[in-house]
């Protein structure tokens, strides 16, 4: 075995790049030759020191082939019986160090490239997230504007219907009768047959606790109760609103109640009996 073959064999074994037969030859050389064992230990120490200075990363799949090719340059073969040299020249150590150093530099370059690509990808993701957030806010603003537009249109339509009903000279008006819970509240029920509009005009309603609301409930001839409107009066206790006539069917009684939640259940403040006044819904 030539000195070059010996150096390539020991350095390649330290790097773990040998084939199985070559690895057996290297192990036999290390067991039988103290100088070879010392040289191999030096190669291993160099490889370990360089590995510690490089961030952990899976090696390039082609790295093994490149190292083997470098170790076997000039067509050297390691399967040949020969006498072992007992003294390794420093040139062999330098060759192994050069191979391992190139490996470490390649790894460091790959890690730096990966870090740069990661930072670029993170910036792209953050930019996309901001853009999506802006789109979501814009969509929410559009939905909110549409909702406010619908509310405004409904309020305007109800106001026009209320004015038309109040201007009907033949509209039927039934006053509400207060209960002990009314605390001074008054009002009347208004039905305009021409406009097919039912409304209530209320005043003096007492303020409600937070979370409570007023409901107008109608009772039909079969005793069924349906909520025709829910509302809160203004700061003066006044409320004028159009009722949902479809919810009431053919009403006989109308009640104004105060409810602590969304359900129309609570004490009655005002009530009006309709059927004795006129058959409002033929």
C-alpha cells in the first residue's frame, strides 16, 4: 500500500465514507499498526472539531459521493496487499483536513442559504397575512355598511307608514289601559285599514334595567300569543312603532310588556281589547 493509499484509507475511515470492504481493511490496519491507530485518532479528532463548529443539518445526498471521489482521486485503490508504513507524513493530515474543511464550508454555506430563504419566506407570509387582514376588514366594513343601509331603509319605510296611518281620518284608535306596573305610561293602538298598517303610540314608559326590553304582544281569538315588535323607548319614554300584522293574525288583545331578556315574557304595563271596538281583521 502506497503512502497516498494509506492516508486516503485512514482519512476516509474517519469520515465514514469507505465501502464495507475498505472499512474492514482500515480497521485491520488500525488494530495492527500503532502509528496508523494514532493517525486515525488524529483524523477523527479533526472531523469532530469541524462538525461541532457547523450547525446541525442533514447532509446533501451527493456529499458522500463527492468525498469518496476526492479521497479516491488519481484512480487509487485500497484493495491490495502491501506493507504498511509506520510513519504517516504531514501531507496526509493536510489532505484529510482539506477534505473535511471543504465539507464544513459547504455545510455552512447551505445553512446560511437556508436561513436567508427562511427569512424571505417569513416576510412573504407576513405580507400576505397583512393583506388578508386588510381584505377581511374591508369586507367587514362593507357588510356593516350594508346592514346599516338596510336598517335605515326599514326605519324610513316604517316612518312613512306611521305618518300615513296617523293621517288616515278613518283609522281606528283604541287606548291602552294601564296596569299597576305602568307607572304613568299611556298609549293607543292604531289600525289603518286603507294602509293595512297597525301601530302603537306610547309615552311615559319607565326606563328599564340593562339587558331588558319592551315587547308588544298580540293575542288572537284562540288565545295564542305572538310578539309583534320589540323596542326601547327614547330618553323621554316615547315610542312609536309599526307592528308586524302577520305575527298577530286576527288579534283580540294587545299588550305592552317589560321583559328581562329576548323572550316576550314579563309584567304587563298596558293592554288594549280590540274585538269589542271593531272587527279589525276580517
